[in-house]
C-alpha cells in the first residue's frame, strides 16, 4: 500500500461489521439496533469507497491475514490472503452501497413486519449477512470463500424466516433455501477439496498457477462441483427453484437487500473461478461457456415468461431476477473483456434496479399490506412517489434509455456483436431484445395497473410511505438515472476489472 | 427574424417548456379554460422557438448542444439540420392546430380524463421535438421511446375493451420493433463505427477515410433491415398493424399520430438513417436498398387495396397513411438526392393533408356520431364546409395540383427515373388512382350523389361541427394549397441535407 | 409571394381560376353570370395586351425556378394565342348560355375549367402544363357531377380516375424528361429517340395527351361522361378538355406519323358508334370524337397547312360542337330527355333551337358558307397534297358520318317529323340560351364567309383558298348524295332509329370484367391480409395460452416444488454436469 | 340540309306542321334531287374540261365524291344498325334506371 495509514484498509470491510454484529444483539429493541447497523453500513461504505479508489489508482491490493504471507522460498502462501482488484472492489462497493441505503430504509418496514422484540436479532443477522457477503468478495482464498458463504447464508435463512410474522410460508421458503443453500455450499466445498487434492493450495492466485496445464479427472470434477454449487447459490436456471419464494416471503427490506447483493456476489465468484482460477488454458472452459450461453438464454426467457403471469409483484420481481441472472451469464459466456465487463456492469446496475423495485414494493406492503397486483391499482394517485419510483426503476429494468438498464443492455449487445460463438451474434442480440420486451410486458403490466387502472372504489385512503423509506428508495431510483450519465464508475471500472480478470493469472500479468 | 434568443436557447426552451406546460396543465386540472390556455400558450411559444431554430438553420447554422456523453462515442446530443428543423416546425405548428381541434372535439364528445389527455400531448410533442433535434441515433432512440410511451395513454383513452386491445397492439408492435430491432441496429452501428452521430454524407460512407464496409456487404442489408423494420413508426408493411389498431383513440389523437408526430417521426427516422447513417450515395452503390424499395412499393399498393375494403372512415384513413408513408420509404430507398428530398417534402405534404382528413372525420363524428362511410351518404349537404375541407385534403393526398401532395410524387418519379427504377412510376400512378377511389368517393358521395329518399335534411339547416373542429381543418386544408406554391423554398431549405436543388444542382 | 405563384398569376388562365373561386362565393345566378362574364372579358383583355408572336420567336413571361428547372408560365405565340382566344370565346358563350341555368358549382367550376384550359395552352413548360392539365381534370369533373344523378356521380368518378391517370402519365413523362435532360420546355418531341429506340418519356406524355384527345381505346370516358352532365355542363365540357389535348399534340408531336393512323381510325370508327348510340348527347360525343380525328390527322401530317387546318378545325369545332350541345341542352331543359326514341317533331315548339341545330348540322358537315367547310377543306387538302390517301379517305368518310349523325339524327329525327309526346314542350329555349346559340351560329357564318379572319390567327402564314370550284363541287357532291341515300332509306323504310338502351364501348372492359378483376384483387389482398393478421393474433393468443399453461402460476415450470424434489433435481444437474465434463474431455 | 321528311307517323297523328304538308315535302324532294343532279353534272364537266385537280387517280373519277357519299352512307347506315344490334344492352345494364333520374331532394344543388 502506498497510501500511508491505510495499510489495513482491505481488512476493514469485513472486520467492521463482524465486530459490530454481536454488539447489536445487546441493544434495546427499537431504534438503537437500526441506527447502529445503519452507521456501520455507512462506515463500511466509506471504507469500500476508499478501497475502490485505492485500487483504481494503485492497482490490486493484497493483504495477508495476520501477516502470514508466503514464507521465503515457498510459492504457496500459507495463511488467508485478502486480495482486492477492481472486480471485487467494485462488488464490495456495490454491496456496501446497497447496504448503506437499505439499512436506513429498513426501519419502518421492520417495525411493521418483525416482532418488536426481535429487532436486535434481526439487525445482528443482517450485519452478519453483510459481513459474509463482503468476506466472500474480498477474500483471495478459496476455502475462505466457503466460510463467508456459509456465514452469509446462515444469517440469510434466519432473516427470511423472520418474514413468518406476515406470512407463514416464509418458514417453508426459508427451510427450502436452507436445504438448497447447504447443498450448494457442500458442492462447493467438495469442489474445493478436489482442487486442493490436485494442487495442494487454496489460495486462488496459487491455484491458478498450479492448475496451469493440469487437466485431469479430479480437476474436471472439482470444476463441475464448484460451478454447480455456485450455480445453485446464484439461482442459475435450472437451479433457481429456491429463489422465488425466498425473495417473496422475506421481509421487504431483506428482499431488497438480498436481491441487490446476494446473487451479485455469486456472479463475482463464478467470474473469479472461471477466469482467474481456471482460466482459458483450462480446456473445459469453452464447454462451460457454451453451456452458459444456453442456460443464460433459457433463463432470460423462461423466468420472464413466468414473471409475466405472476399475480404477486414480489414474486414477479423474483422471477425477473432469475431472468436477469441469465443476462449476466450470457455476458460471462462470451468470454471476452467486453462480455465480462457487460456482465459486471449488469451486476452493478441490476443491483440498483432491483433494490429500488423491492424497496418500492416494500412501501406498498407497508401501507397496503399486500404485494398482489390488486394492491397496485391506481397507485399513482394514492402513493405517487412510490408509484413513480417503481415506474422509473421498472423502466430501468426494461432497459429504457436515461436509466442504467439501458447501459447494461447496450454493453451486452455491444459485446454480443463482437463475439464468435456457435450462435450467430445477431441472433443473440435479437434474443436479448426479445427478452427485454418480456420485461417490458411485466413492467408494463405493473405500470398499467398503477397509472391507468382506477383506484378500487371501496379503498380507504392511504398515506404515502414514511419519508425515510421514500427518500431511501428515491436515492436508489435517482442512482438508476445518475449512473446512466456517470458511466465511469460502471463502464470504466468494469471494463478494467474485466481486463484484470481475463488477464492470465490473478493480476500478475495485468497492469491493474 | 429578429430575435433576442440564440437558436441554442430556443432549442432548450422548446425541449423544456412542454414539461412546464405539463405541470401547468396538471395544476389547472379543474379549470378547463385555463388548462387549454396553457396548452395553447405552450404550443405557441414552442412553435415560435421552432421557427427561430429553423430560421437559424436556413442561415446555415447548425445549433446544438450536448447533454452528456455516456460512453465514448455515445452521447445525448442535439443538433439541428434542415430536415429536423422542418420536422420541428411541422410538429410544433400542427400541435397548435391539433390542440385547437382537441378542444372542440374533446368538449364536443364529453370525453373523460381531459387533463391527462393534454398532459400526454405535451410530453409527446416534447419527444417529437427531441426526435427532430437529435444529433445521433441514441438521442433519437430515447425520444422515440418516450413518444411511444407517452402516446399509449392517448391511444387507450377510452379505456374500454377495444381501446385496451388496440393499445396492446400499438404498444406491443412499436416497443417490440424498437427494442427488438432498432436498438440492435443502433448497437451494431456503434460497434462498427464507434459512434452513432448523424454524419452528413453517411456514417458508413466514412468520409475521407473511405467506407467502413463495402456497400455491397450483406451486413449493410441486415442493418438496413433492422432499421427499416425497427423504426416501426414508419409503418412499412408488415409492421403496420399498430396504425389501424390505434384508431380506437379519439380523433385528435389519430390526427396527432398520423399527421403531427408519430408516423412522421418514423419516416423522419428512416430518412435520417438513410441520409446520415448510410449515406445516399453509399446506399445507391449497393443492392440492399432495392429490397426495401419494392417492399415499400408493395406496401403502397397493398395498403391501398385494404383501405378500399374498410367501411370505417378512420381505419380507411389509417391504411391510407400506411400507403402514403411508404412513399417516404420509397424516396429514401431510391437513394438519390431527389428521392430523399421527395421523401422529405412528402412528410410535410402528407402531414397537412392527412391532418385535414382526420380532423374532418372527427368533425363528422362530433356533429353526427357517424364513423361508417356507408352512413355518410348525403351528409355533405348538411356539413359542406367539413366535406369541402376533406376533399381538398384528399386531393392533396392523391397528388393533384394545386395541392402540396403533387410535388413529392413528381420528385419521387424524377428520382425513380434517376435511379432507373421505372416500375415505381406504375406504383405511384396506380396509388394515385386508387386514392381517388377510396378517399374521394365516399366524401364526394356526400355531396354529388343524390340522396336516397330516406335521408332528407332541411335545406337551410347546416349542422356543422363546432368551429373549434372546423377551423383547424380549414387551416391545414389551406396549408396544403399554400405549400404547393411554396415548395421551392422548402426544397432550398432542405438542400444542404438532401443535396437536391434540382437538375444539375 | 412565392416565385411559382408570382409566375403563374400572370397567366390569364390563372386569373380566371381565381375569378372562379370568387364566383363560387357570390349569391344569385345572375350576379354570378355577370361576374363570370366580366372576368372572362377582363382576362381576355390581359391576354390581348400580351399581343402575339410568330411561332419561331415566342414571347416568354412569368418565369420562375422550381427544382432547378426553368418554369415559364406564359408563352405567347400564334399557336397558343389562337387556342387561348378560342377558349375565351367558348367561356364567354358558356357564361351566357348558363346565365339562368348554371348552378353555383357549374358557374364557378366552369370558369376554373376554362381558366385551366387557357392556362394550359399558354403554359411554356411541361410542369406548368401539368398543373393546368390536372386542374382541368379536377374542375371539369364537378361539371360532370353537375348532372345531379347517381349515374352522373358514378360516371364522374370514372371520368376523374381516367383524367387523373392522364395527368399522372404526363407527370411520369415529365419526370423522365427532366431526369434525362434537365429541360422542361414544352417543345416538339419525338416518340423515337435519336438511336431509333422508343422514347419512353415522350411515349408517356403522348399517352397522357392521347387520353384527353380521345384516342381510340382511350376515348371511352368521353361518351361516358359528357351525356351525364347537365344541359349547361355538357356545353362546357365539349369545349375545353379535348381541344387542350389537341393543342398539346400540335405543340408536342407535330408530324408524328402514328398520329395520322390514330386520327384516321378515330375519324372513321366513332361515326359508327355515333350512328348506333341512342342518347343524343352521346351521339354528339362520338361525333366530337370523330371530329377530333380530323385534327389529329392534321397534326400527324404536320405540314404548315395541315397544322393550320387542325387548329382552324379545332376552332370551328369548339364553336359548332358547342352550339349543337347548346341546342341539345335546350331540348333537355324543355323536354327533359334526350333519348332519341322519345323525340321527334320538336321544331314546332322550338323553331329557333331547330334552326340552330340546322346551322350546326350545316357547319359540321361542311356545307359551303359555313365554318366547317373552310376548316375541313384545309385538312383534307393537306392529306391530298401530301399523298396520304388513307387519311384522305377516312376524312371523307367522316364527313359522311357527320351527315348521318348530326344532320339526320340530331337535326332531322329530333326536330322534324311528327310531334312526339316528349315534344309537347312549353316553348323555345330560354333567352340567354338563344343568345348564346345565336352568337355561336354567327361565328360559324362569319368564319365560313370570311375565312381570312381566322387565317390571320393561325400559326402559320399559309395562303389557302377554300372557295375553289373543286372544293365546292366535291364537297357538295359528297354531302348531297349522302343525304339522298339517307332520304331514300327513310322513304323505303330501310333505316330505323338505333335501339334504345346502353351502347357498349371499350368502357365495358373495365366496367364489367375489369371491375370484377379489381374487386377480386382488392378483396383478395384484404382477405389475405386479414387472414394473416387474424392468424398472427390467434397464434399469439395460442402462444400466450400455452405459455400460461406452462409458466403461469399453476404451470409446471412455475410451481413451488417440494424441497426433496429440488434437492434431487440438483443432484441430477450435478450428475449431468459431471457426465458432460468427463465425456467432453 | 333540307332533306328527307318522310315520316309516316305524321299522317297518323294528323298533326301536320309546315314541313309535313305534302306539297312542301314534294318541293323538298325535288330540290334535293335537282341539286344532286346539278353538282354531279358540274363535277363531270369539271373533270372532263380539266379545270378540276384531283389529288389522286381515284378522285379523278368524275362522280367519285357522289359515289363515295352514297357508298359510305350506305355502309354507315348498315354498320350503325349492326353495331346497335350487337352492342346495345338494356338501359339497366350498368346502372339501375333510377340512377338516371334526378331525384328531387328538395334542396337544389350546391
């Protein structure tokens, strides 16, 4: 680190929330845990921003936990290494940024949806989950990924289950997620085990070095286990079945937070493993990429179709998330800098979009107690701020210009045109367009209900959502517009990050 | 024109003012006179601004400004060239006429949600101006979509089952083609050239460095196809069904769609793409345009044939529009300077003519609640002024002097001769003759045909539509005649873009 | 004021058009008639002030630029001036004739029509010609509709289509011409290009002219529409459209050989149709068409004498044909019908009209002392001088045809003989009609007696002696023996009037099979499209339903599955993944 | 063209006008025949004497024009009749007869 006094920077994003989480549990139910969690998220966000800036200016940062660097003469580092390049710095910032908006937002929503006495536990779990997500992103150690993955997952199960006060089905959803998440984690750890068997290292950088030229059954199997495991966590079609209900029955704030962060982190892991750990020398990568094209396209369409017919807005958005993951997979599958950049950009943009949407739905749930379509009829007249926020972020989801969704679509199409895969580029682009149209249909349905449907006649008058929720939601909505104009953060960083990822060897060969 | 405003400032104002107008309309929800007053004042100012811009453009200026550069080579930027200035003047000018007419129509038929109606109009006109002034494909695309979305509530204004179905088709086709085809076309353009700026002489023609692609490359064909079908507002067959489907809207909306903004935005886009993205000469070198030329020619005839079978006056007019729009496409795809000039003048001429026709159709509906042609026999005696205006408009569409519609036809023929596509002559002539049959016959029957005994009107009792319906129709009807005589200034105005000042120019 | 308008408005025809619009707004028939007459005189004065110029040194005025082309609104030379003058005379006569009977529309459109014709013959370039050409079509169709019947409406629609078609052909030809040469000057052109191939541009223009000139097979609109107009309207129609086309041919295609053939066919063929038609104005229409053949032949011959003859005959033809239409109009006004089978013996009630018809018959058949004699002789002489025997024979035959169709059918059968029921009319033609007819008759006589008055106006200075013994004797022989034969036929009951009914002509082709074919194509296209569109809609509906069944809330692909299944499924996916991995490697 | 006025109907109706009087008709017949004879004779004389100038050999025939007039008239009479027989259809062939009448719409036309 060239910046004096910031040597410890890479570790802070994990340490701060990790330390803060148990403290939360000690607090009085009510406002204090919330305020504390919010404060933590903000501090973390500032730290991640500093980290991003540092990486942007000075290149990748390596941090050996407890000073256990690679001993003299040994190539493999023994201890856990944190390794931050632009790719994970971007995701870190994203996760922390989303948290710093969603946490404040959560207050009223949590008050109404969670048992008052459970609030300290809730915020504790939330902070732990936050820690896990950051840890997964930041670590340079394959096994450490598993650890943080489980940290975040376990807390997530608890958080989802807390939705049971509103709807008992949250329990089932949480249980399902638990089973599936555990399976996924298990697969992942088996995969890691196999790789360790083959290479004797768990450090990602080192893994890459060791795997170079290796292509035996064990590595193949490890690859398959890792991809399936992460794919499961990622809700990659056809392994997505746990996701809709989990998102749907979770408390509103949790839906917003998870939708915007959890799957995004998994996309980063996939990227990391495919390009940094295995790399292009790995013969099977091509096959996997081709499979991703198909899975991506299938996901884009299949999940969108389902979303079109859903009567519950949260479920609709959940399925939409699955479809959006299809875009990210598609970007990855191109195996080019542009493609991976497009994927990263979409990770970022989609987080903004989905956060805003779920926050909007949360406002509606707070006031109307339901996220069914019927509740949205005439919403533009009853809760104009919420409705217009939903519309704008919905347009962003569709990919309408002036919103970030457009940038995603644009970069993805641009990347698609420049690829050489077994599907003609033009066809891929047209399919992207077609699936955007499906998004237009389900968002259009929502917009139609809100704008043009009459308010039910027997409806009682409702107030707008509390200022806090509206403001935080609109911060997200405006971010959707802001990052259309400010593409340095997304396009600029993502392109360089993708470059770094694709450069053989985790940053050794790259300038970044 | 003496003006304290710079053309750039005028552009800012004309793009932003409608939004203020929107809020003004919203605030004046309960006071219809003030609300419509806001609309008209906004319209007048915007029109004035459009004229300032046009005057500056005719003086050789190319006012413009950049809002933001999104990605290198991809910016939201405005710059006005003559074609856009013309479209801006047409759209903003006819908006005033249309607003006047809307007042008569909406009050005459006691429509609901009038505030929303005027608000949507304000957004739509803003986006039409945005389209007119856009300096690149991205900006064009943005406002193109805004136009689609803002007109959707207008199309479904009646909120019944038919309106919803029509609206679904309208939105489905327009959004579908624009996102599904136009956006890929724009991206591909960007991928190939690194920019989407409208460049005089053609982006693909490449200027001094030479073309980026061979003119005969299949990629050019693919791109042209994506653009031609992607700009669904140009209603090239088979992308046209949204236009008849949108006929469920109140008549001012139809007039707006057909004459003021929407379809004009489409064919304007086609012209822009041909002139500024491909380049006229570049396109002429290759073979790609020929397919679309004949498709447009087919469109002209087939749409006319379908129009003949429609008994609903408005849907007949809708198919007539499909047919007439393809003239512009023909002009563009002939890929000669005279062709694009002909297409450009057709935009203006058709705007005036079709506007008249729709407003008359609406006036008939307001006054007598008749929308089927078979019910209009002898009605001309009851509302002669409406019918005469209609006939003038129809003459213009047919292409008879002294109405403006005759010049584009002549220029297209000229261009067809230049390009060596003599078969286009047959299409244009047949189209004119079919126009007579399906546009003129029903209206003249209202006058010239003796009435059947069942239909007797009092001799002295004219039952015209309200003046607010009638006067706008006459304004545009007279406009077609005026434009006939002032075609030369228009050609000269467009010359820097089209390169057509006539023979040897 | 725009360049174009500034140029056009100097054209007296354009001014007359403006006057026509104003007249439309005036109340009262008398006032309208007075205004119309004033406008005609005023505009004529303007034309007269421009003077005249020889053919090879025309005076050009009202120039403007359009599309980089030089437009010339007015070209003054002897050819254009004589036609313009003729049209002014015809317009004046029409105004007087319709003093009491012209409707508002007829009064106004009649002026516009005349103005368009005048503008057209004065036009110095093809584009200006096109403008007036279409204006003439546009204004005249209202006169057809002035007939006020449903049949007139339909005939008018057909008329408009074919007239606009003529204009469009002209436009196409002009477009081709300007694209090739950049010139729009309306000068003589040729159907064959310099390399001997067909000149498409000229051909299109030729066809455009031919439609209005009533070329055989393109003529059908004429006998279709003219008889449907009102009494006043038919007179207006007879004067302008066809003569404008004759002017255009004389200007554009003098000496084009094919014209001789076309003219000869016209001259002969239409006398047969005239003989077979039962509606008297239809008889006149065919006769008019046959007379056009004279002029077309003259233009085809192309010598100075022949062109002079064609122009002179056009002049006379407008007057006498107008006069005959006036007489028939008067009969229609009084008797209410023009079906030959219902009319005879009208001279008792309408002696003056009968006299006019008689004079008309004498003129058209070419009896000496009447205009027809001098004008026909020129063309026939030209055909003789230049050894075009077929043309010459055709023109002789056409003269005999005129004897039958006009002398026998129009004059004798209608006005002479027993008084029919329809002939029990209230009196002779109204005064304004009589005045107009008398003026026309006077012109016929003046020209017939003092032909040099007309000679001086003709395009070329050509000293032609009409009143030679040769001409007198041959012409009288021709007429008298024809009359004798018809008289004998009547005497011995060999001749009968044509059957009452509709006489089929070429128009049958498009009114029956053409109509069916067009309707078939139109319906077929529409049906095909609608089927396709319904198919698409039904397909989309089916697709949506199918998707709903699979992806809807109850669909297999969207249901919530039990966790056991999910786990199992995950295992399956992993298994697949492993298999693929191993197999692929 | 003071020609034939022989119409049997005139006797039947008994409505004889100026031209239907038998004396008048006789005069007209005589005048017609006489003028025919005169011009035929003049033609023959002119041709024989040589002060008439035929265009072609065909019209060098002394009474060519007389013959031509008579023959064409005969052909035309027969031809017209045939054409009428062949091509005349009932009045309602294209339009209904009602279309031909001008309905009284109680308004007068524009």
